[in-house]
C-alpha cells in the first residue's frame, strides 16, 4: 500500500489532535517517560562550529584560491525497521514512538488522548529512514494540557529530528520547511507523496480553535534524511 493511497483522506489527523481550553499555552508539563520540555519558547539548535581562522599571507606574486567545501553524499535508504523514539534537540523534546494501524477505511489515526506524550508512527507506511515518506503524528494538546507536538511550528529549516529505530540505528532528518494547511484544502500529494528519497513528516493540529469543531488546520514539518548514526 502506497502513501498516496493510504493517506488519501487527512481530516482524521485534525480530528484526533485533541483540544483543551489552554490549547495555546506553553506551560511546563510534568516530567515523565516522554521527557517533553515546553517551558518557554524553543530556540534554534546551537551551531558549535568555530569561525575559520584567517588565511596566512601568501608569498608575493602568488594567488591563492579557496578550496570548495566537499558536501557529504546523502545516506543510503535504510532497510525497514520500526521507530522507537523521536527527539528534536531544538525543542528539548524526546518521546517514545508507538506504531499506529490505519482504520478499516484507510484513514490515519493518532495516539490515544490519554497518552499526550506519545508520538504515533503509521506502521503501514515507510519506516523512518526507509525510502519513501514516513509519517509521525502527535497531539498539540489535550484536555489535560500541552502535548508532545505543542511547539513543532517553531522549528526552522536546518533543525534536526532524530528517530531511533529498533535496529539500533538513529535516522537523522534535517527540516526543510514548516507549513500550516487548512483542513479543507489539505494538499495530500504534497505532504504524503514520495520524492525518491527517505523523508519524514511531523503532523499536528494548528490554526484557529473552536470548542465544537476543534482546530481548523494542520501544522506539517517537512524533513529529509541527512545522516545515520549507530546507537
């Protein structure tokens, strides 16, 4: 089953995101298995690289040319292996991942409302790091307060998402874009379609909140595989 068929209907992602009177509050959550930190606005990941040293003076009459930096080749797609943990350094977020089946109609679901710190990976689609587009969903908030994906809209291109797999390898994804789509005009192919390389989508609720209808939109984080680390 391909993603373009599996995820042809996306409204269920919005309906299952949960809602609470404090749906926009960035209050601190109690520590637990998910290690979710929501205290204060998250920042970008710190660039620990040092500025290059000034070049030494060249001998008189001789020109120097800077050597172009070599970009590392993209990692090869990984074999299939279930995801077990997801972390986002820029948000100080670390959470367990559980597999989610599709319902009989082929619609994607979400983790139980009673477990707001869980990230759900759709097990009928590609595993994170495998060729194709892997999908991870999480609640923005629930009736008990903030949930695991409360702040993913604050991610920026260049931030990373690390997914630990059952085969003891961590697939590292680099964020390309963060976008918000209205539920009524959600672009299925753009979000779920395969692009010839291992990619990842993080999805949660967004937009305006209505007590009866819930959230009006989805926040989608687009990322692609840039590294593989052995645990």
